């Protein structure tokens, strides 16, 4: 006869199964791929830069009298095309602008591959909209030419001006050319050294680095990966090129649960922005913050004498200064162990973004803010 089922045991088993499923879902939700946490050492972009000219502008180019390098560049370019001009000749070309051209050369780029370029004005042009970049060589850090750029600019902005008025939408002095440069020289990229490939973590974190090593050794085989330090991982990989690429393709898709990030608060005093991550906590503290504002009103008054008097008209300046001290009662903030509680406690102060900067710095100095402050 089959054993009798116990309803209580069944409920316990069901509850345990549900908890296990929720735990699996929660862990998989925060897992990240190795390719998102680390990169292969040596596989990197290379920056390219060049100086060129943008032509075809609608009278919004450089004022050549104030930008002599634009005039010199035009003379040199025309000389290469067979037209000789006197260096003493005064040129007034409002349809030309001197620009800097920048691009990123991706790893494993081949000759003939198209890459995007960014074009930025370096003179006093008013707009690059509608312009065409003339063939510009792009050089690397070693001074060698790695690409040639040319094409029509796409400037995501618009503007209109009239005597005494001007309207601008977005920025008109920088544009982009999609696929505007052609690779002319390749950069050799070594995919590892000998039988080893080194992975560099995005941030130095001993816990996350060890977890990556454990996942690789569990999925690939014991001893495959070794942690060199808190950021570098050495992995044994096949030496044959095709097998190594397939091996790295499998490796970078393995999922790892990174450790919690360092509690950090980022402050930008120029814009008043405050950003904090989810590991920020606060201890119980009391905060009082009062706003101090100074208002100065200046008024010009004219003292007009009697017409029959021999006095002179005098202009005087009268200033009124008013100092206001905002109320700042002492408010007790409870300890917060989650980001939502921290935000709720800080919002209870009713302070603006600029006031919040000084409050957070004071809380950090008092030891109530459990996070690193970073000012950018």
C-alpha cells in the first residue's frame, strides 16, 4: 500500500520549493556575464586625431582675419591641388572652417573598414551645419596615419539669427560622420601570450575576481583560471586560433554574481547633482540646516537742481541690502539600511540640491554617512 501523505509535510515541501525558486530567480536576476565585468588584456581601442577643413558652409565659417591657421591651411591645400596663391594675399572665405577630427580605431580593425568620426570646430565659426569635411589623415599616438576621413557632416542642431537676436537649438559647432573614415593601416592585436589569456576586471574587487575564477574553474575545469591580483585573471586557453576564439566566446558568456559595490555618493557641485548607489547607509543623527540669502537692490537716482539755481545735475546710487536667514529646525534622521530609507530620511530635510551637497559633507564628517564621497 502507498504511504499516507502528510498535509503538513506537503505544505513544508511546497514552501521550501517556492523559496528555492525565488532564490534562484533572485540570484539569476543580479548575475552578470564575464564580458560585462572584464575585458581581454590587449584588446582595446586606439584613439586617432587629425586636423582638417570643412567647406560648403553658408557664410558661417571662420573669420580668416582672426584665424590665420585657416587661411594658411587653405593656401597649402590649394597648392597641393595645383593652384598657387600668394601668402600675402588677403582671403575672406566665410564658407570654410578649421576643425579637429577624432575617431576610435576598434580592435582587430582591417584595411578598408569604415569607422565613425567626430568633427569639432577649433576656430570662430558660427555653425558647421551643411558642411563637408575634406580628406583628412587621422594619426595615432605614434604619428603614423591609420585612417583617412571625408564626408558630409550631420550636425544635430539648428539656429537662426537676426540683428540683435539669435536662436540656437542644441550645439552647432560639432558634428558626426557615420562611417566617415576608412582604415588604411592595421594595428596588430595579440590575443593572449602563449598558452595564457589575461582578463582585466573593470574595477579592483577581490571578491568579484575570486568569484569569476571559481565560475571558470567550475564550468571549464579545475585549474583553468588563476587570480594574479585583485584585478587580473590568468586563464589557460587553447593555442590554435580558431579554438581560442571559440573558447573565449564560451568563457565571456558565463554568468557571475558580483559582490556588492563600495558604498559611494557622487557629487557634482557645478550642476547640483547627487547620485548614490544601493549600498549607501546612514546612522542615526540630527541635522539642522538654514538658508542664508543676501539681496542687494541698486537704484540710480538723478538729483535735478532748481532751474534758477546755479547747481548741476548729479546722478547718485542708492543701495538696499537685505539679509534673510531661513529657518532650520533640528531634525532627527533615523538609521537607514536601504537606499529607499536613506532617500526618505534625506527628503525629510526639505533641502534643495545645492543645500544637500553641504549636508552630505557634514554627515560624512560626523561619521553618520556610511559611504565614500566623490566630487566630480
